[in-house]
C-alpha cells in the first residue's frame, strides 16, 4: 500500500486494521472454544469414542478376523476362540460383521446429518430473515416435505435405485431438513428483532454477513442439539427401517439389521451374542455423540 | 394477524392440491401395480388386463388423478383395491387407535418432560442434572422395536402381568381396565422415546434463556428465583419448545408404525405398511391426504402460537 | 394486551389437547359399543346350551392379514382364503391325505370323464335356514364367471367358457352348465379330464353366494356391496361374527348347519407378528398356528418344541423355493448345472432349517403323486461346478444379478448363503432385494439374471409346468423348448393317470437336465397344537375339512 492509496482512500486503511483485529479475536475465540470443550470430561470421552469408532470403520478390512460375508459350517454358534462373538444365523462371524457395520452406521449418521442440517439451516435463515414471500415459499415447501408419506417415498426410491447406502442417506436427509429449517426459522424470527442485529442493518452490513455472523451464532444452540440428536436418530432410523425390511439389506451388515435379527424371543433370551454386541455398540455410539454434542453446545456458548 | 391467518388459509388450498399431485406421482412411480402381485402365474393375461381395466389402471395418469380428485370433492376416497371397502371407512376405523396411542403418549411426554427439563436446567451440573441427562441419553439411544420386544418379554412372558399385544382381550370383556392394560406397554415405549428427546430440548432452551442478561437483572432487582424462572425465562424458552412439540404432531399419525407392528395395534401405521406393499392406491392417497391436512394445520397452529408467545415475532 | 395474549395462548393449547383426547375417546366409545354387543349374544347362547361349562373357543394364530372376505374374490391372498374356509363350505373338501369328503355335494360322478353329475346334499341350507339349491350354484357361477364382475374364479376347462375361464363377452349363460333339478346339475368339460382334477378344481375351490340375498345387486358393483364387509349369510359350520382388519377374525357356531353341528362355540383367528405368535402359544392365548400364513419361524423351533403345553409336528413338504434362471441371459445349461453343484443345499437344510426341509430339484414337492421319483439329485460338489464353468467358458468378471423378494427371512438368508456359494466357485453374484410387487415388475421385464421365490402348491400337475411353455406371457424365464411344449400339451389332455405319470416323468427329466429352474429347499412347516386341543390341527391341505369336529378340553 503506497502513500498515494492512503490519501485517496483513508477508510480502506481503517477497514484493514479492523479486519486484522477481528481475525486475531476470532483466533482466540476458537482457542477458547477448544479450551472450554476440553474441560468437559464426558464430552472429551465422547469425542475419543467417536474417533476410535471412525478408525475402526476406516481400517475395518485389516481389523476383522474373518470375512464378514463368509458362511461357515455352524450357524448361530455361541462365542468361541475362533469366533469371539459367535456366528450369526447364517454362519457369519459376528465380530467381523460388527466392525464393518461400524462403517455403515457412522456414514449413515454423519453424512445424513451434514446434508440436512446444512440445507435446513440455510433455508431457515433465509426464510426468517427475508420474511414475506420468501418465508411463505420456503415454509410451504417444508410443509410439503413434512407431509410426504415417509415410507412410501422410501419404498419408491429404494425400488428404483436399490436399497443402498446412498438411497438411505438421501431419503433420511430429505425428510429431516424441514425440522431444522423450522427450528432455525423460529430462533431467527426472535433474534432478528434484537438491537444489535438492527444495528448491523443500520451499518449497512450485507444480509449474508448479518445472517451468518450475527444471527447464526446465537441460534446455534438448538441447531447443534438437533444435529447431535440427528446423528443418533439417523442411525436409529436405519435400524427401524431394517426392522420394517426397508433399510440396509444383508449381506451388508449394519447395526440396525443385526439388531433386527433379534426379533425372535428365542434369540432374545438364548442367543444373546446375536444382538447384545450390536445393541451395546449402538448405545455407546449414540451416547458418545450426545455427550460430545452437549459439550460442543456448552463450549460455544459465550456466556459460560 | 388475522390478515396473516386468512392469507395462510388461502394458500393452503393450492399447496394441498400440489401435495396431492405429488403424492399421486409418487404412489404411481413405485414399480409394480396392485394387480400383478396377486396374480398366480397361471392366470391368463386377458384376465389380468381385464382387472386392470376394472380398477381404472389403464387410463392415462392424468385422467386417473382427476377421477380421484372428483371423487374427493364429492366427499369420498373411493374403494380399496384389496378389500373393496370404502377407504373412508377403513381409515376411520384405524385413526382412532393411533390417535389414542400417540396423543396419550405425547401428553404424558409433555407433562413429564417440561417440568423435569426446566428443573434440570435450573439445577445445572448438580447430581440431579447428571442423572436426568444420563437417563435421557440412554432413552433416546434404544431403538423402539428393541425396547418394545424387551418389555413384552419382561412383562408379558416373564412376569405375565401384561398382555403381549392388541388393543383389547379378544373374546373378553372390553372394559376400561382391560384397555388400560393393553395401553401400558405401547404407550411406555412411545413416551420414553419422547421424554428422552424433549427433556434435552427443554433443558437446552431453558439454559439458553437463563443465561440472558435481563434475567440477571431481574434477580439483581430482588425478584424471587421462582418467578424469574417461570415467568420470565420459561416464556422465552417457549418458542423452541413449541417448535419441537409441533414437530411431534405429524408423527402422531406416522411415528407409531413400529410400535403398531410389534404390539399389533390396529392403527394407521399398519394400514400404511399394508397399503404400500399391496399398492392399494386409493387407500394410500386417502392416508396421504389426511396426513397433509394435519401437517398444514399443525404448522399454521404453531405459527400462531409463536406470535402469541413472543411479542417480538412479527409476520409481514 | 399481555394478559389477553396469555389467555389466548393457554386457551389455544388447552383446546388443542382437548380436541385430541376427545377424538380418541369418541372412537373409544364406539369401539366398546361394537365389541360388547357380539360378546353378550355369544355368551348367552353358550349359557343356554351348556349350563355351567365356559364357551369352547379355539384361537388360531396367523401372521399375514386377510384382505377380504369376498368368497368369490380372494385375489390369491392365502390369509383371506384361510378365514373364508372357516365360514364357507364348497361342494367337496380335501383331507391331508388327498381324499375327497362330501360337503354341500353328496357326490360327483361321471361315466365318460367329460360330463360330471353333481348331486347336492338335500339337507344343505344356508345359515339363515334357506335351503341351498342349484339356483345358488347357477347364480354364483353366472356372477363369478362374468368378466365384468370382480372375481378370481375362473374355470378354463368348462365347455362354453373362454380360454381365460370366464363367460365369453356378449353371453350370459354357461353352455357347459346344465341344471337338472333343485339338487342335481351337470357340468361338461371341453375335453375329457382326470376326475380328481375336476373334483379339486370345481369341487373344492369354489365358494358360493346366497342367491336369495344378492340376486338384485348389479353384478358390476358386486364387489363393493356391503354384504362382503359383513358376510353374515354363508354356508358353513361356522358363521361370520366379526372382522377387525389386521387384528382378528371371529366366527361363531352355525346352529343351522346341515351336517353335524360344530362342537366349538367360537373360532378366533388372530393376526400376529411371528414373535407374538410364539409368545401367545406359550401363554395359551392361541392354541394353534396355521399353514401357510401362520408360520412359526424355524429360529424358534427349539423353544416351541420345549413348550410344555404344545405338541409340535412337521407338516408334509410344501412348495419349494426355486431359483429361476433368465435363460436368455444365462443361456448355457452347463452353467446352470454348475450353479446347481455349487450351491450347498445340505448346509441350508441342516443349519438354516434345522433339518426341517427336503432337497429336491424340481418344482413338484416330494410327496406329490406326480413327483418324479427316479430323479438323481444334484449334489453339493463345488469342484464339479468349477469344472463345468470352465468347460462353458464362463467369464468370472461377469456380474450376475440375483433378485430376492423381501418378507421371507429364511428365504433371504438362504439366498445369502447361495450367493456365498456361487462366489466361492468364481461367479460374481450381486444380490438385490425388493418387495414382492417391485420384484415381479422387474422379473416380468426380464430385468434380472436370477431370482428366487415360491410358487403355489398345485394338486393338478400340469399347473407346475405352464411356466415353461414357450408361448405363455407368464413365462418370465423365456424358456423355449419345443419338446417340452409338446409334452406339456400331452399332459394337459391325457386323462389316464398311469399314462400321465409317464408323460410327467419324461417332462421332469428334461427340465432336470436343462435346469431353467432349480429348487433350493422344500420346507416342512411347523405345526403347533395346544395339548388342550382334542381335534384340529394346521395342515398344508384341507386344514378345515373337519372343522365341525374340532374340539377342545374344557
């Protein structure tokens, strides 16, 4: 920057300085969040569990003792030294299937939520901020999606595209964004009337800036809670769909379809290895996600 | 406000129409049709065609849609493709049990979750809070069908104090006590799921609000904690709470399908499954239409509640 | 202003909750009204006939839900056929050992195997005491065979009906049906047929409509007539009492039965998921399961076997699950044979079915009179499979799609095993699971390489083979063999049983070599009967033929 520029445009220099200070503050802000998060031991534990699970999923082929689809000679065998968790009803090693299922369930959970939280937040923000016709259109769209026959659409999509991971994620995301959108819209409707938001408008800041820098951070609480529940809910939805016969189909293992094998009282009472592992890991995962999300919410809160 | 409501009602009609058209497309997009799957491979093609003709399946889709619409305007949903009973009759029989199940669960959930959630927020980080938090996490982590099966095993087979399913004891006295006995397990499963989620939301919303400055001001001014909590804080936490309960209402009709399967509860969920698998188009269209109306009505209702609950909310 | 808003808010919320609970309580009231009335009438009847004994009620558990009570339009739904069989008699019935017993008809005779004389039981009457006469027969047939009427009844072999088995367009009379008097009528078939086939198809498979109740209804709107939602007037040992769809079906004793009056007061058919079915057998809430729609999962075999209050037996073998090849895609019979050697059927039967199944290669069950006993079954020989595949120059990279219908867990698991077996010999198989309706759509379009499902159980042997006829639209296998076509045609027209046996043995032998379809397993279904039951059990054939003799201990 030469002296001539400054003479020509003094405000540029001042804006630059402001930006520099702001970015410094942001950096310290992020460090603050991390520090606050670290204090919450349960949240950290949750994070550790999730990271472990992600590793398990990533390195599944190296971790599994057997091929998860291989049919061995003894079906529903109880745990032994060769099969640490026994075999399932078609003679496949339960432990190996459990490990591979981690991949599937985690992908379903995280990707579904990423998709629909992003869509829902953006649409909710826009809808509430601009109001008027924009609000009307987006909300009616949300209404339409919410009133869609959930099962019917799943059936149609599954029958056209096959019941793969992609279709399940697609469908679950499709049905979940309206909730987030309405939630965000609800928060924003109140928040946009607050003084500092009005100040931002008066200052001439761009709508995007106001929405994402001023309003969104304060609406984050419910969004994050919703998202953490969402991951758990997505994994559980997949389990429910498996129960109804529409989720991830065997031979591809998922915790959901492993659990839904337990639909027999004999299995429930006498063949615990067929469902307890899947059930436990599901429970632990969901708990971990929830604790982590809770910790995140607390950490992001500037008023701690 | 009135202007807003009127506008919403006006828009509701084309939206509803749009929904029915979309539903019709989806229903017909599903491969297979109601006739092909019932046909014994030895049935001559001629009969299959005749049946399709009789059910009106050979007309172009647009004609089929308008025939359905015309029937709707005359007050009916047509006849089921599988039982030939009037669809209104079929749905009417099933809607009661589902509503009973879900509204009781939702109400119970409300009554339990709100106070506990508030308490948990107020007593943040105490032992009470940790226990409640832990419990609500666990409750939301258990898949419904699993909990249902477990409870059936425990209470119906092991302790033999509750029935394994159904709405009434068949062939027995259909008295109030019998109904309650049959309601306990399914309602428990639904309510537990609801409570688990809602306690978290209520608690989170209350926490957000409790941290606001104006509350500190109120306390500083010497207002009693109770009033601060309930009069000032709760009202502002209300919006997310309302939203979240509003979310549950469409689930009133659709969310109990797994419970209905497990407990043989003769409700809308089961009917939907059956209709989808047998491609019973008239029943499906009827069900979807009703679901659409409920969603639209609920959302409008929620929006009105927002306006009433929070004076800062404006609709332009 | 604030307080007004408060009040408005609280009011809205309260109204909302009230509306919700009001809705449910009004339906509660109507439900209680509905269910209390039949209960009262039944208990009073029971009290009159048996003074101190409690009513004899047998509850049967089924898993699939009946869709309709229309006795001429069951649409192939086995669950509907099950409940219809309780309240509707046909002319004859079959026992499990394939013997015919008289019901509405005393006898069906023929001298030339072409004209069959049916003599009705002179005492036959509807449950409202109106006599059952040939007028009812004529009315039912003319209505059910009318192409404009919603009905699954079709009889292609009767003279005067078209190839589809219905009355030709433009006609109202059936030329092959001749009413002699109120108790006798004759049916003429187009060509001579095996009398057993006639008795099974015409005698046991048709239920009748009460002419005196339905005669004035417009036939084209028959299906939606309220009679079929409440079929109170039928002819059978039991009569309709209540049908709560997806919950239960209730029938009570017909005091006006024309044969021995039933011993039971009531029969209830409960619709339950398989888990609850087992649970309710345990708690004695049901006393029997039913075949084919009330199956006990094989996973629970040990549990049910060990129940102290239940007797568990295995049924006769049922129709097999067959692996169908799209012969236009998998063209070489050697390849198909290779698949047969590759599949570990003994493992499937021993481990998956716990021994409760037979291995056969064709679609005809092992206990069927026309089963080709000389067939040498394909063994489990993966080495031979690999050898055959090599000889046929099979490309191991080629992807083969196997379409599996969802809904039958054991079949899905058998398919999973099958896939692993095929992969082990170098076939790149990919499973795709669909609901049945979607699957049929894809299969009809030829959009598959392999598929697996069960057909029906047929008494008439020719029905097992129409699938392989080259000119049927239903031949989704697209199988085309003139020799087979010739044999099928021969078998359909031959009436002599011994000669038929020869023809069908030949046919099965050719199909065994060519293998357009391979049976994987033929399940022996579990039959659970409470020890309190004196008479009555589930069966693959003729389950309710002696339902009036069913009895339960007090």
